């Protein structure tokens, strides 16, 4: 089937970057969707920064690839850089996930905010704030700090905020909201998080 774009090329508005996207909800796919956009943007020469909030430790397989990608030359000057903040949520001894918020979690969130403020200043075309929504929800980032961060971003920087529980003020500012809806998850049948699929 041939799919035609309904807007003729000559009538399309000029490309505009600088919108705010929010990927939220309880279903799986928020972080991975944002990573997909990062690949797409870098491929056409855009500069991408990913700030990971609340993701300390060495568990996240995508970083192996991001490290490799960081050393490659992409046509058109595209690149993906990342900075990670967060205290490790996986207990070294038991391997279990740690819930709750400690002073160290809060301190790490401040570090993430500093990374994010710098990345949003205009050096990047796309900035992904991974687990930003959940960090707000957990009170690790205050509403005031979150608003200040986004309101001070350079005008043409596209921003994607991921994480469960995006607050109302963020939803009102967003140009796009995708709510990942939990329909089924193998977790509830006893499957633990799987390397290469879930982290
Ligand atoms: P992904 O990183 O796979 O895109 P996500 O960013 O949408 O997932 P998070 O809320 O950040 O999901 O949770 C991260 C981890 O929790 C992933 O391993 C994911 O498979 C798992 N997960 C996602 N949704 C659920 C759920 N409803 N119940 C249990 N585990 C979940
Ligand atoms: Mg996530």
C-alpha cells in the first residue's frame, strides 16, 4: 500500500525542533522509546544528550552500545553523549531492587539536574531526561527545580522526559504525551527483569 503524506511538501511548515515530549505511564517502553529517537536524531547529524536520573550502577546494557557509539564519527556530525546520575538501586548482596529515597538519591538527583541544565543550554539538539518524571514523583527533584530547568532551556532544544507519574504541570507544558499503558507484563507471572530486554 502506498501511503501518501497528506500535506504537500511545498505547504509544510519549516522543520521545528524545540518541543517537549513526555513518555509516561506504567507500561514498559518509555526509556527504550526515547533511546530509539536518540538513534534517529543522531543519524541525521543531530547532537543528542541523554541524562539518566536515578540510574546509578553498571546494570544498563544500552550504555555498552552508547559508549561505543560515542567513539564513532557519524555522518553530518551527529553524536550521542550520556551522563548518568543516581545511587545504585540494586543491592549488591541480594540483587534486589531498592525502593524509597535516601539522602544519597537526592544528592545524585541534584547532580543530574546540573548535567541537564548544561545540556539544555543549546549545545545539543535533543536532550533526553530519562526517569525525570519518576524523580519528580518521588520528590527527588522539586517542582520548582523541574520547572526552572525546562523553562530555561534554549528555544530549539527538543526535550524528552521519561518515567512514570509525570506531574500535571509537566503534562500542561508538554507538546506530546505518550502514556504507556500496562496491559500485561511478564513480571506479574514471576519473570525477573531480563538483561538485554529490560535493562
Ligand atoms: P524500558 O526501559 O524497558 O523501556 P520503561 O522505561 O518503560 O521500560 P520503567 O518504569 O523505567 O520502564 O521501568 C524499568 C524496568 O521495569 C524495565 O525493566 C521494565 O521491563 C520494567 N517494567 C516496566 N513496566 C513494568 C510494570 N508495569 N511492572 C513491572 N515491571 C515493569
Ligand atoms: Mg525507564
